[in-house]
C-alpha cells in the first residue's frame, strides 16, 4: 500500500516561487509514489485574515489553480477544503486538551508571525492553529508532510500530540500515525528584497501567476550585493537575491554569471535579464495551465467537491475510531 502524504496552504492569497521551491515542486514529484492529499486551509486562513472573508474565498479558487497548474494531477491527488471536513474541527477540540498553552506561546513560527503581523495580543484561534493543523494531518493518518522549514515546529507539535493521544487512549498503540516532515532541498527562498523569506504579506514575492512584464519589473528592482556599485567591482553572488535565484533555479549559464560577478566582468543588469529569462521559462507552462483552469473554474470547483467527499469518508471513520478509543463507545 502506498504511503500517504498531506500538505497544503493557507488561502490568504496566491502562491509564489517560495512555495514552489519549498513545497509545490516536491508535491508534483511525490504524487506518483504516494497517495497525495492537498488541503486548502481556509479556516487556518481565518486565524490571520478573519476580517477579509472575500480574500479567503477568492484564494480558495486561486490556490487550487496554483496547485493544479504546477502539475498536480487531480486524477492522482486529492485536493480538498479544510472548512468542508467536520472531522478536522472535532479532532481539533480533542487535541486541544492535550496541548499546553505555554508550548504554543513558545512555538518559533507563532512568534515570528506575531511579529510579522504586529500582534500585541493574539486570538485563541491563532495561538491554537498548530493544533488544528495537527488535525489536518491526522484525520487521514498521513505518514509524511512535505513542507518548508517554517512548518517544522508545527510538525513537532503534531508529533507530540499524537504520541500523547496514543499513550492516553490507545494503550500506546499507533491508533493515529506519528507524522514525519519531509523537507525539500530548498526549504526557504529569500525575498526579492533580500529579506530572509519570500512572503505573501512581505511584498517581496514573484507569484506563479505573474506575467512576463510583472516578472521583469520585479527582477529588475531586486536586491543585489550592496557593496557592488560599478560593474568592475567584484561582487558576491551568494549575498545577492539574483545570484541566489540563479543557483536555486539552475539557469543554464548561472555559474558563468556568478563567476563574472565575482570577477567584476558581468554587470547586474545583464545578470538580472538572464534571470528573467530563466524564470519566464519556468513560469510559462504554469501560466498556460492556469489559463485553462481560469477558463474552466466550474471544473476546479468540481475537483474540490469530489476531494471533499473523499476526505470526508476517511475523516468520518477516523473520528468514529477516536471517539470509540476515548469513550469506549459509551
Ligand atoms: N501552515 C501551512 C502554511 O502556512 C498550511 C497548512 C495548513 C498545512 N494545514 C497544513 C501544511 C497541514 C501542512 C500540513 O503554509
């Protein structure tokens, strides 16, 4: 039997190249060897964007299209919506008893996001989203969770909860599987502005849906080695967003550009133009698929609806097993 994978995205906007190298690319490769489930995390989206339901519902469609246009095949992969799976909400409540508030407060990703969004106080739902994410992963007993580096602390939360649950209610048996993270070879992509992370809310992202002109404008403004003022100055491609992207996206002549930068023989403008071409080549087939799905949105909604049905069959069984374990069916 194939092992099962679950991963997904918050529906708070379209996906970008950071998602692509950190997770999407991996999903496409894995879908042949694993039973793959992709969650459109619309409830988790509410933890930071509850005041903007219109953005969340638009993003459900857009994020689904992002996933389909990078090459996830709906015949192989189950794409579903978090808010349509009641067993996730139920499991979240049970798991919340097994999680301490302090451990959530100390979660490094929660802390980073609190800073990023400027939160002084946080909602109960935001603090607890790693618990709800544990339910996302375990309602279908996923073995592996392909994610970027920032999600590893959440996987730790999940592993801890599952172990406690099994200990407490299943006599130590693996009633629920303890999930493992699966990191891509590029777990985090820096932003165009040199920020350590490309982020939807940081304004430093190249979106999978960006057209050539937008791509060009963004790359031409990208952060480069600040100590390199003239073309003849010897540059440091490892400290330059453009240099790093050349390496990550493995442009054919990327190494030549890096060498020229180090020697002071190739200028930043030429280097950026080459990056535009490399990324354009990567994005073009993705844009083509996107155009198809954008012209057939009812097909996308149908894919999600059948994904919900399939996920619910599994979720209903899980929740029944879990209640049986806790209450011995009384
Ligand atoms: N937290 C993830 C993100 O911000 C999205 C997500 C929700 C997720 N549920 C998940 C990822 C379950 C992996 C597994 O991108």
